[in-house]
C-alpha cells in the first residue's frame, strides 16, 4: 500500500484528479456550512431572478432566484449518492457473476455471460434512458437504471480476469490442498484481480456521474426543485445566452468531477496493473 501511494503521489495528473474528488466530497459534506443561502435552494425569489454573479450571489441565480452556488453544493450530495449507490450495486451484482462464470465451465457459465452480453449489446445510455423512462423520474429510479446497465461491465471484466489466472500454480495449489471452490474464488482469485476492479470502479464513477446528469438533463432524474446538476442545465436552455452563468457553472462542475475520476483512474491503472508497468519499463 505504501508503494502504491508513493507511486500515485508521483503522478501529478492522478493527484489533480484526487484533489477534485476530495473537493466534491467536502462540498457535499459541508454544504450547509459552505452555502451562502442554505435555506432557499428550492424557493422562489422573484426579486433576484436570473441575477448575474456578484457579491451576494457568487455564481448568479437561476429562474427561481435561487443561488446557483448553493444549489451546486447541495447538488453534489445528490451526485455522490447516485454514483456511489449505483456503482456499489453494480459491483455487488457483477463481481460474483463474473467470478462464478469464470471459475466454472459449462452451460451455466455460458448462460451468465450471454445474459451480460445482451445488456452490453445495447448502448448503455439508451438502456438507462429506457429503464428510467419506464420507472419514472426519481433518485431511486435513476440508481436502479444505472445499476441495471453497469453490472455487465464488472461481470465481463471479472470473468476475463478469472479465466486468465484460474490455472495459475497458486490456484492449483489451493485446490490441491482441499480448498473449497468458494474459498478459492474469494481468498485466492478475488484478491489477485482486485486491482482491475478498483481501476474499473474509479473510472466507472465518472461515467456514472455523466450518465446521471444526462438523465437529469432529459427530465428523467430527480424531479424539480431538486438541485440536480443535469436538470439545472436543462432548465437554463431557454435563458441562453443572456444568463450564461445558469448553464456554465453546473456544466463546469460536471466536467471537473468526471475529469477527476478519469485522471485518478488512469493513475491507479498505471500503478496497480503490473502488465502496464512492465510495458512502460520495456519502453524505457
């Protein structure tokens, strides 16, 4: 772990990504204290409707007169909730399926992978839109839509990794010592492929946030007046280009968070994936 942290600290891009993620988490945790108008993020204030950025409203106000800076802070809570919950459910579903299908051979394994292939055959955003449209706009339904469309990525990844190492000497030795299949999968195979799961999860967080914002933009996310970033951008369209701040700052928040997870994921991949490290050493 110390070696991983030391290598990661040498990657400036990864550190930038980590800083952006930490900033998002801190904004979500301390939103009530960091907000300049914590009590009116969902109320009408016609007197200051569509006010430009200024001393009272740092990032301007929206069509309701609510402070955009405050709405972004509270929107970070929604973003983290959706992303973390959806990814957690996807990992809980996808990793065991990939482990079982990769360890065993036969009809059951093929059937599990064919089910995941069916989900992967449909573009993820299209499938998420279809599910969210069917269930209706809410945070819970967005989480369900994202979880249902993301688990095959982890299932396919774990399946491939398990297949590649299940005949390694340390696995065969564990089987020869009488370890049960469950023990072999959980205590021997899973720790060996955990680095790939961590990298995929980190990068997947960025994609999940972007997809959730897309659903919100299309009106399939949390209903108004919830301060969700994607819905905020959708509401700003009729006021462009006059109220440019209305769309610019939520869009910048989405861009920075997604970039943060992608940069950190790339850094973790370079540190945790031995094949990439060896390739880099040979290249030098």
